[in-house]
């Protein structure tokens, strides 16, 4: 049986966002709107926006910026029609001075006029491209998702922002691993090619101790782990920076955009 991205028969981003806004679709967005870019979301005060933007530019592998809003702007037409950054994610995490203080399904009530939002690519987006190119995502057939690990690789610090790279791991047969590297390299806006292949101990990773997982994950016989830079990395940098307030998407509850992944393929 071929791998499927999602159990939901939903394909158009605006339809999905409307259902999320109405609390009719909840949880992980993995596999929804195949072929469209999903984004991580970070929201901070304009006071820190330029410094954080420079950090992202220096670490574009982990934080490939797709859109940066103006202060106070929550409707961003370049990301999608009728898209509201305050309501169109399944969950938000609010941090104060680096501490998680609240989770919410809407941030309308706490929105500030100086908030600047950063949307940057998520690797959920490239799984559709992998399937389209015939790469066997056997872990999906097993009912698994990727797992996240904190590596021993430092990001390039800038100002108050710094931290270790968080990587998402997906298991592949070696033949499919080669294909996966070739395919994902074309999509730098959703993290591009892996940052590491096999031998997880070389990047300080113990596969039995994930930082976070979306479900059970394991290496089957003759599979090797591939590690991609993950958008949780700049989230942790924000938390480490001890800002008065910052808001992120809840894990795996991504911002689904109207942007076609194919429009940003490089090397075709």
C-alpha cells in the first residue's frame, strides 16, 4: 500500500484554515494541503525583530524566512487569501521571560500593535514532493511520523539569540535516502537537504531519547536516519533570549499557506 500523507480528504489551504479557525480541524497539520507550503510561526515585539531577523539570515537552514509582517499586521496577503495569523493555527504557545505560560487556539485577545510575525518553512511541506518523486516513506505506512532531537551543532549566534540546532529525523532505506537528499535539496525554503545522514552519535543524538515526537518512531531493518534542520531551533533561541513575551505555533500545528511548493523548486 502506498504511503498517504493524511487521513483527512482536505486539499485546499483556505478550506483547511477556515475549519481550523472554527475549531473543526485540530491537531497536527502533517499531510494536510499536499503541495502547499506549511510554515512555522514566531511572533515577537518589533523592538527585537531586526535582531532576530539577522539571526535567521545567518541560520537560513533552520529558519528559512518566507514572510515577515509589518508591526501589528495580522493579515498577510502574500501568505494566503483571508489568512489571519491570530486564529488560523490549531494552537499557539505563549512565553513570558522564556517560560511557557499559556496555550491557546486564538491570540486575538492578547494581540499587540507592535507584534511582528515571522513565517518560515516547515519540512512537512516536502513530504508531498518526496512521494511525488517515488520516494518510499515507509515510516508513514507504519503509522509513524518524524522525531525531533537536539543536536550538538551550534547555530551562528547574533545578539541575544543563540542555541543548538534541533533536527527532525526520518528513517529511510539507503536507496530512498539518496533520492530524498536529491529531492529536498531543491526546496531550501522548507529546510532543503538533510544536515546529517546516519551515525547519529556524531551530532550528539541518542535515537532512543527524542526531544519531541509526533508518535512512535523507529528504524526498521536496513533503514538509516536522515536529519533535517528543524524550525523548533529558532523557537528555542527565542525562549533562551528571555523576551518579555513571544508567541509560537504549537508543535505540529503549522500555518498552512496558499503558496505552492513547486513555485519555489530550485534546479528544475
